[in-house]
């Protein structure tokens, strides 16, 4: 048969991470490549109890079709938590429950991006967003990140030269770089978005996982027209597949229509179990427990990097989240390093995969949330050997 694949698929990058996962499946490989939360943090017992209660008390309703917008009490919970923790006013009616925040990216892309629209991405940026938006065949532009967030001089320069439709960013404990936007950058960005009339997607799946430093405001609190995404994947469990999107009214109406076409609604049973778990348990304590584990893992990884990798390798020091970023000396290519490292049974993601317009050949992402302290030390030691081999 003739090739029946739609043209739009041509521009969609494959997830290198999923490809890597095939190589890293062996028990001998220490993998810093995936983006997995630590399964020891999943509240299995609490969710089992919540599941039992939901089915016993509300079984038929939980198993019936539900509303596209999502289970109302769960949306009320998210709304109340925004107010309680951040002083951010987002009503339940402004929240659409999605099948993970990944679906929110897919829906937002469909609703906002026309073919050839200019979409500005962070360099490096979240690969899943590059993939989701690629389906709409935009023209990607990239603005580089600095230690305190997006390079605002470069941002303003790009926006004054090009008609940028949409900017996508991860201001807290960024995936893949681990950096956090400073308060100053947040304010400046909000002002620039407003001045240049650029739509903004603020993706915040890691915001509650802060180890050190002070809590900062959402950019949404400075830029009311912005779209804000959240997720329970990193604070409860990714297998629940529950995230959300908040957006101004006219956009929300279209997101709901797009979601109807995608999956009618997010799993009703999952939503009710999650809501029951959240209301019957001490979620703040649960999150503090996760933070304790991840902070320790981050500290051990940074110590090992400083002790075991050459001084010419620079690292970020994330204040939260699950990832950190290495920059190798310019002459080293991290894709070539990957091929050497995998022979030493250690894996990471070469940085170039996170740049929508290319670049970052000497950078790489390391995940610290899903390896034990022993494995982290051993893995960084192996990585050090691979880098030294390449430097020779
Ligand atoms: C920045 C970012 N956004 C969105 C997602 C998607 O998460 P989920 O669909 O599980 O909510 C991830 C997952 O790693 C992520 O890192």
C-alpha cells in the first residue's frame, strides 16, 4: 500500500528517552536517563484504601462516564490548594482535569497552534512539549536558559523581531536543566509577554518538590492571561495519569471541546480515588517525605560529581525536582560519550535532544530521583571513567 502516514508526523521527534529505556533495561545498567519518580514514594496503601472506599460507597458513579471537565470535588481541591499554598485565585471552573499534564500540552497545542505559527521553546526544553507541539507543524524558535531562567534580553529581541504566538516554559526545577526562574525573571517575563501579546504555557509539575530556597510566585500571578499546567504524577503517582490545565475562559471552552474529541474525559475511577486519597491523608507530610528522599539523592549526586568528574564539567544545583544538567568541555560530544558510557553500564540523556532547533552537543541530563544513593555514587564514578577516556 502507498505510504498512508500524514505529513505532520515527519516533523515529530521520536522520544530518545523511550529508545534509551530499551538499552537501559538490563539490571547491570545504572540509568540516570529516565524521568521516573522513585516508586518507593508511591502511597500504595493509601491509594488501596481510597480505592476500596470509593468502590464501596460510590461504585456505580465511579464506573460511569463522567463530565469532560473532570470530577468537580477534585477541581475544588486543586483550586483550594492554589489559594492556600500560593495565594493564587483559580476557580474550579477554570480547571480542566487532563490525562496527565502531557495531555494538557497536546490539547493546548491543538487549540492554539496553526501550521507555521512561531512557537518559542526554552533551550534546553521539555522533550514531551516539543513532541506534542510538533504534531501541529509549528515553526520552533529557541530562547536559551541562564542560571536564573530564560535569557530575558534574548527573549525581548526575538519577540520584537518575530511574531511569536506562544512561549512554553517550566519555571520551577526545570526539566531537563534543573534551574529555577528567579522572581525578577518571572516579573520581567510577565511584562514582556503582555507587551508583545504572546500566549504563555507555564508547566509546573515539580513546583511542590522544593528542597531549599524560598517559594516563588507562579508567573500566572503576574500574567493573568497565561495558561498554567499542574500534575499529580510527581507528588502522588504518574500511573494515575491525572494532571490539569487552567486557562482563560475563551481558551478553556476550546480545550473542553478538544478533550471531548480526544478521550471524552479522564478516567473517572482514578479521579475519585485520587480525590479520596488527597482528602483522607496528610498530603503535605507525604510531599515532605518525598522531598527528604530526593534532596538526599541530589546531595549525593552533586557530591559525587564534584569529587569524581573532571573540574571542567559544570553542573547545575537544582533547588528541587528530579533532574540536573551537566555541561562538558566544548570539544566533547555527549552523544559520543553516551556510546562509551553505556559500555560502562551507565546511561544519561544527551542534551541535544532537548533543543528544538539543535545545539547543546556538549550537555546532558541526569535524573537523580530514581537511583539509590549507592547506585548514584557508582554511576557517577563510571561516568567519570567514560569522560576521562574521551578526554584522552
Ligand atoms: C515538564 C514536564 N511537563 C509535563 C510532564 C508530563 O507529566 P504527566 O503527564 O505525567 O503529568 C512531564 C513529565 O515528566 C514534565 O517533566
